[in-house]
C-alpha cells in the first residue's frame, strides 16, 4: 500500500502529501466549482453527447462454470468478483471526490477503476492546481499514465496568466476530447498547434479570444481532428477562408461553428 501511495498522483495535491490538500484537489476535480464548470458546461459549443458506452451484459454461456478459475472466484468476496465495468459504474455514483480517493487506496484494482473518474477533468482553476496537473502529466514512471486520463481540459479561468511556455508540457495529452482556451490571449500557434497535433479524439475546441491564432492552428485541426463537432473561433482575426475550407473538407462531423468577429 505504501508503494501504491507513492506512485499514485492526485493532480493538485501538495508535495507534503497531506490528506487535507489531496482532498481539496479531488473535490475540485470531480466536484468542480460552478465557476470553472461554467466555461464549458454552459457553452453550447461544448454540449456534445457522450459517444462512449460500455456493455455490461454478461452471458453465462461464455463462462466456464467448471473451471478452477471460476471456483477460485467463488471463494472470493462478492465485491471482488465484480467486473471493472460494474465497479466504474458504482464509483461514478459517488457524490464525494473524497470517497473516490478512498476507493483508490483500497487496492490496485480499485485504483484503476476510480482514477479515471478523478482525472477525467482535472481542476486547473488556479495556478497551483495547473502546475500540479502538468507535473503529474509529465511523469514517465507514475503508477498511471495520467496524461492519457485527461478528457476535458479547461484553462479559461487563468486567461492571461498563461502563455505558450505554460501549456507546451501538456502537448502529450492526446486523448483530450474538449479543449477550452477561452480568452487565453497570450497563447499562439507555438503552443496550441502542438497541443492539437496527433489528437484524434477532440470533439470540441474553444479558441475564442485568441487573436494571435493563425491558419497554422486551423490547418493542424483540419489534419488531425476528424471527430470534431464544435469549433469556436470568436475574435480570431487572423484566420482566413482557406484554412476554414480545409476544416470543412476534413472535419465532416462538425455541427457547430462560431466565428463572430473573425475574418
């Protein structure tokens, strides 16, 4: 258990590992404050359905009732025999992030089932939390590949506090589905394009207020984001029709585009 504790990261926990600070982060992660959720939850650009569904049906015909493995499972406690899909479904009903953290500390199996719920949308509403997320996402020897667990990344609350150098370390997060960079006006193609490059999972991107963004980023979107459904380019004054045409040609699933005040 001590080894598990050392290798499990909670994105905004302090280095002293105190329970109070870990609890504070996970509360922000799964029970995000209303202010932080507003940036993408209340944005129609981000109102996309969840396409991923897991089948929980189990056929008795597929089970070898006479196998030694089945007999061994029968000797285990009922909760230990539950498949991962059911455990995840149960954990997702927990209203407290503190409870999810407690589940992570029960066993490696429980940790694998609950860590995704905690890291699905890491809290990045303040500078300290963001730095901890970046630190964990860059780990190469962590118990989990944290950079692959992030599905929703919003930096909108930090706005002008972040620059290209801030988010470049997050360019290895290639499973992000919703990216919100609203009014992060210091960001340019230098960091945004690498963040999008190689990501085939992006469903919605909000670049509103990024006046320095050019056709380079739009071309990167066109070349990588085949699943894209929503794109907000409000006040992106340096984007031309040529790059928009490339997006329209390659991103055939786009349903919502906002380009007010764009060229």
